[in-house]
C-alpha cells in the first residue's frame, strides 16, 4: 500500500466481531473490538460502525482483512468478499485496499477476482507480521470462535493449507474458541459425582461460561449473548453449565461447578495440543521455536505452550517496538493490527 500520510487503519471484518487498529507513524496507538450481527445482513456493519470510536471515521488509508464472508447471509464466500469489500469502499473515508494474503493487497475492484485469496486470510496477515520479527515460530491465535495454528519458517507463513477447508484438514485451523464454542463441540461426556455422564445434546452452555467460572475469561472478551439469552452472573453461569449434565444448579456446590468447568477447559485443550504437536513435529521447525500467542484466548495458548514444553511469547512483546501507549485490545485484534502495520 502506497501511503501518502502516516495514518493507517487496519480492519478485520468478522461474522460476529469487527476489529480495528489505528496505526500512526508505524506504531499502533489504538485498537478496538465491537460485536456485529452480520448474519442479519450487511446493514449490521453499519450498526457496529456507529458504535466504534470517532477515529475510525477520520480520513486514513484503510487496510481490510475479513472472515465474515462465510456468514450465512451471503450466497457463498465470493459473494461475501464482494459485499464486504463494497461496504468498506462505500463507508470508510480514504483509500481502501483489501488484504489478499499470498497475493498481497488488491483494490476493491480487484477483490472479486481474488476472492479465494481474500476469504478468511486474516491469519496470514498475523503470521506475516510475526515473521518480520521471528524467524521460526508457531503462531497460536485463539479467538472467541476459532484457533489458528500457523508455522512460521524463515520469517514467512508456512502453512500447508490456505483456505478454511484446507486448514481444517491440516490442523492449522481448529474450530474452537474461548467464548462462542458450544461445549458439545469437544466433549460428549463429563465427570459428575463419581460417574462419567453423557452430556445433554443441547447448546445450553458455551466456553465463555466455563472460563467465567475458572476466572480466566478476559474482561470485555464476551460480547455475545449467552446461550439462554440471560445474564452472566456466576449463579446464571452455573445454571447453564448444570443443564449440560442434566442437573439444576442447586444439585451442586460452587466448588463442584468450578471443578466441572475446569474439566471442560482441559477437554478443550486436548485437540489443540494434538494439532500443535503435529505441526511442531515438522522438520523445518526447530526444537526451540516458540509459540507466539495472541487472541481473546491467549491464556489458553500460554497453557498450551507450557504443556508442550515450549516458550510462549505474547504478540504484544513480539511487536513491542511498534506499540505506543496502552492498546488494551492489541492481542485480541491481532489481524487488524497486522494489516495496519503491514500496510
């Protein structure tokens, strides 16, 4: 991207969140995440845009990556890429370029013909940024919904897959996150009062509930409705978790519900461990390659690194020279930060 001023805003347009990062003189000065009900249609982006800080409406160079193209309001991914790119061009003040991963940045007009490169390429941006600062590493970005595990070799993304479908096959995309994932996605049974009990085949509780009970959930990370559309107090959270094992909250103590939540947290970690172990067994990743961790689930990525006996390095530490002041959302908004800095 050819800059004519020093102000760039990086965007990550997702199906449930919009993330933005303000970059000035090569440094990130602000980052923000806001919920978006994109499944209701593109006008949901306007609702979210209105809630964002004023700096997103100023003139700037805009660098856009996305995952929202897979939302079911679009006919297919190519249609989603086209509509999201068109929204960015119509809404954002200044020139807009779309991140096409392996094809670099492209114009809005070129987006339709580069849809396969653009679709859900936000992981590539984060990995490319880390590659500028770490020769060999495994990026582990655990978000609200998914986890990206991307090998970085000789300073460049070295994923074997590129599309979501390919990365699901290679283990570089694990469809699990720390807010929105139903507990049934990674467990069918759980321990309760000395028995291995089958879970209710319902989406009574999500991962936000278990990490709220364990105390791991970062403040502000859970911006979505709870599964029962009720509150997020500890008693209400325990009620949702109890239903997963066919119980009422009063049938267990606070300590028992917390222990059950911790068991689910361990169950979620296992498939991440398996995927990471396979990737770290690659011959082109040295034994001392660290895990560079970020996302709303950074705490889980750090736990994964300890389990694997690897050093964990926060994204914010990796790019510390490009951070100015306090940017509390930088880790959560990794892809938006990445496209802003790369641009």
